[in-house]
């Protein structure tokens, strides 16, 4: 019993080292996943030192050494697999062999075998998809127990003289089996507890990140300006509980919340050297308050003691910074440092997305102006010629046509928003059609079959005008006899279909006739950009009989008006 307690006492040295190991960066390698070559090398060195130290800390007994060497070899196999286990066991075994003694060879072999046993248990649990069991103290206890029993058998089989080997085993078997098994279990228990702490911290970090992201990304989508920066700074400070938060662009502070706000406030120029470094060098700058003190350039009694400055990027260009501050009386937590860096990355992606949406919005507005420019000149000339012809015959009708023309162009000029209701779009094209019917007289008939329930359907502005214009300009205008145009809107299989049909059948491929296809291509492209590629415009033409243009919309999806501007 005395030998057991002495070995357990020696085991405490290994446990202290294990505790220090659990606090080191190498602890991160013990994840249960496949290890990289560099990680295996680090663990090889660590566990080989464990085993060698176990030999040196052993107790001389009858020409041999009662030791805790097995802990390092078995744990190396359990954590890193057979290769790591055998490598550590072989290294510790060779070291034991050169120490000498009648058990030198048998102990060298048995230590290698113990590392292999740990590796085989690793393979068994991995193949059963139970990697978490590798870090269970009972598994470490049982594996080391079996390995130590096998070591005693190897000593009896290889050590000579046999009588001395038997006498030695009777003395050291029980103490070494118990001490090594308990030591391995304690080590693994410490590792498992440390992993759980890290998992909890990671879960807390992830939860905090998701909360902040959920509360701020909608704000950032409105643009990067003083108003949105102020809201974001308040939320970040509330969630991280840091001393202060500042958000800047490249030149000035957009928002500041927290300690020191009596001299750090929105509108001030970016003056601290650390913010300047982050902006100009596009890198994270951290001042911990110990190795380097935070020196406020604005006030000598500033309470801020440390700062993390993270650049915000869009397409590799720095557009601003997020700074997290802590007071002189508080250490800067590593979780807040990691959180700040991750938050800046998240916001950089959101800013990139916002810029993309802004460019997309500008493109839509450019397309609308292109459609307006395309329809206005030739329609205006035709309308004026028509009114000139009518004014001689019917002044009242001419007056009515002028009112329709005025309404049409007034509406055209005021249509700055991207969406309108179907009813508004129909009202707009009716002004156009009244003038065209006066122009063509009895040669043009227009029929509308629109489901009244769809009158409030939101559609992109200028969706119908190019189609109606094409039906008349490139269709009915070329007919010698009666021209007819139908406008329909109805539900079909969970979607909405809007049709414009004429009885001319003169449609040509847009590739062959640029003027006819431009407006229709823009309508199709805008619908696909908003709703997806499964929606949009299709054309069916039966030459000299009819041209049918169909637009398909989703019935239950709303579209947003792009009213926000990113600065």
C-alpha cells in the first residue's frame, strides 16, 4: 500500500503538468478531429516528455523502476491514434532501455505496446463514430488498466531471470496498475472539463454574435452614416458590456457611446494613432494597456485604458473602423477581442452587400430612364400630329386628347418609385391608349380582361407600357385592316399572369431588331432580378395572326421599394 501512495504522489506532478498543458494553445488540438502533421508533432513532444518524466519520477524497486510512464503513452494513443501512441511509446521505451536494469528491454517493449493499445481504442471509437468517448475518464482508466496488466505480462515473458521478474511483478503490479489508471483518468477528466469550458465560452460567443448580428444588420442595410452608426454603437456596447464603442468612417467619428464621451463624440476627426494605423495599414490594432498604454490625445484624464481597433472593408478598401474600449480599471477580455474582429468581418460583408444593392438600385433607375427616353420622343411627335389633325374637326376631342397627353407625361415624370399597383399601371397606359385610339380611329380596338382582385398587385413600374407600345408600334400600325389589342390579368397555378396580345403577328427576335426588343428585355430582366429566374417574360408569335406576350409573377410575394440610399 505504501508503494501505491508513493506512486500516486508522483502522479500529482504529472497532473500539475497536465493542468498547465490544459491552459496552453496545444489544448486546442484535442478536439477529437483528425490532427494535422504539425499538431501531431506538438503532441508527440508533449506526451513523450510526460512519459520520460514519469520514468525519472519513478521509485527504484529490486533493480527496476516503479513508474507512471504509461500515462503519456496510453493518452497519446487515445488522443492522436496508433501512430502517435506508438511513436510516444517507442521514444519513452528507448529512453527506459538506456537507463538499464534487468527489465530494461521488457519495459521498453511494453511501453511501446501501451501506446499501441491506446491507439487501437482510438480507432475503435472513431469507427463507431463516438469520438467524444475518447475524452471520457472511464475510457482512459480502463485502457490504461488493460495496458498496465499487459505490461506486467510482458515483463514476465521477457525479463530474466524469471524468478526476479516474478518477485518484481508481485511487488509493483497492483501499485502501478492503480496509480497509472487513476492518473490517466484524472488527466482526461481535466482535459474534458477544460474542453467543456471552452465549448461554453464558444457557445456564449456565438450566441452574442448572433444576437448582435440580428439586431444590427437590418440597421446597416439602411446605409453607413451617423444615424445608423449611432444605433449600432449602442447595441454593440450593450451586448459586449465594454467600456465604450466608437464607429468611424475614414475621416471622422460617426458615433461614440460609453466612457469618455465628454471629449470623444460624433463629428470629431479621427485623431488617435491606432485608428490611423488601422485605416492606413488595413490591419487590426490592439492596445492592451500593459505592454502599451492608451494615450488619449484629447484629454489627460481620459478613463480609457485599452482599445481594439478593427477596420471595416468593402472590396479590400477600408471605409471605416469599429473600436472597442475598456477603462483603465478593467482588463480587455479575449472574447471581446475575438468578438470585435468577427463583428467587423460580418459588417464588412454587409457593407459590400449594401453597396451591391445600391448599385443594383441605380441600375434599375437607369433602366427606367432608358425606357422613358425610348417611349417619349416618337410618341410625343405622333400625339402632336394626331391632335393637330383632330383640332380642326372636333375641338372638344382635341382638348380631351391634350389632357390625356398631359396626364401621361406628368405621370411619366413623377414615376420615381420602383413599384406601383397594377391599377396604377393600367391607368397610366390608358392615357397612352386614348391618344393612340384617336390616332388610328376605328382601326384600333383595345380590350381589357383584368381580375378585379388583382388591382392592388404590386408590380415593377413601366412593366406594361413597353409591351403595349410594341403591340401598337410594331404590330397594329402595320395592319391595313382592323387592329386589336388585348390586356389580360388572371391567376394561374399560384401565380399571376399578365398578357398583352395583338392580332398582327409581326414580332421579331430582339437580336434582329434592337428597337423592338430593348424595352421587353429590360422588363424581363427586372422581373427576374426581383422574383427569380422562374418568372419573367415569354413571347409566342404566330406570323400574321397574333403575338402573345406573357409576364409571370408570384402571387404571394411582396417586393420592396428601394428608397434607402447608402452613403
